[in-house]
């Protein structure tokens, strides 16, 4: 595991450069991305890098790691809406070069089958981009998730619901479930890029990177992956 601590003001650029490097090295890369408050400014920097370096994403295939169940794609709180607005559209992805999972409350199994069908067509994930949640969750893998989990419907914890309530306009409006790649699925990526920023992430990053490997801190499993780059700002390294 390679851990880089950056000045707070250089964090977003530093993470974006790692994604850009992957595309430069392998123009037909398969990327898997997370969305959220950590990712948004990183994606903004990646769009700037695309312009500065004349990066070509036309051969890249990318997909989202998760999505809330029962949230419409035109809802600004959905992973679909944010990913398309912040990542796929500004980077020039055509509709056939990206996938964002989806599921309704009454067809979670069908949503997972559609997701699995997409994964089955790929020759693995070249770069997986993850952010770590305040309780150590990665994707929608909450504390207690078995390490051998594949694709599944995850019940969100109170901690995650509290963190998302403003985005959805109230705690009662946050979806109860999300479809997600499980920990086993995530660990099959060839390379993993982990990003964390802010003093509020300091304790959980210490537990994730240096604590015991336990299902109670899902991100701690990343210690077992052979190719993980972790970029954290000085505040998160506090």
C-alpha cells in the first residue's frame, strides 16, 4: 500500500492526476468510480486535466460502483445524476461507454442481474476509485459486511443515512437500500485508488490503514490488496 499525504489545497489535483495517469498509460482502461462529496471536486480537476493534456476517454469504459435503490436517474441526489453531470458528460463519454446501475424497490434482484451482466462482459477493472465513509464503509459496504460479498442489495446504516439526509432533503427521504459491489468484487480490481480528505476522516483513516483488519471497518480490508494507492490531505492525516 502506497500512502501519499498532500497539502489540503493540492488534494483534488493529486487524485485526479492518478486517474489521468491510468488513462494515459492504458487508453482502453476499465474504470470503476464512486460519487459523492469527496469525488465532486476531484472530477472537476480531472476535466481540467483532460483539456490541459488533451486526454482521450473515447476508448475507456467506466461504471459506477453503486446506486441508491428506488431513486430516479433525474434526481440530483442519485449517483446517476451526479456521475453523468460531473464525470461522464464533461469527459466526453458516449452512452455505450459507461454504465450506472439502477434498481427499483420491487426489482432489486433484476437490478443486480443487469449489473452482473455488465461486469461479466469486462476483462476486470483496471482502476477502482473509492472514497471512505465516516464509519469506514466503502461503496455501500457498511460495518459488518462479510468480506466475501459479491453484488448485493445493502441496507444503509443510521450513520450513512445521517450523512446523506441533507442531500435528500431529510432523513425520512434517504433510501433504505443501495445496490453495490460487495467487498470481494471490489478487491478483484487490479488497482485501487483511495481518497480521503478533512479532519473528520482522520480517526477512520487511521483505523482503516493501520488498525486490525475487521468487518467492523470495511475499508481495513484494503490492507490486503497488493496494489492500493491512498491519497489523503494533511487534515485527514491528522
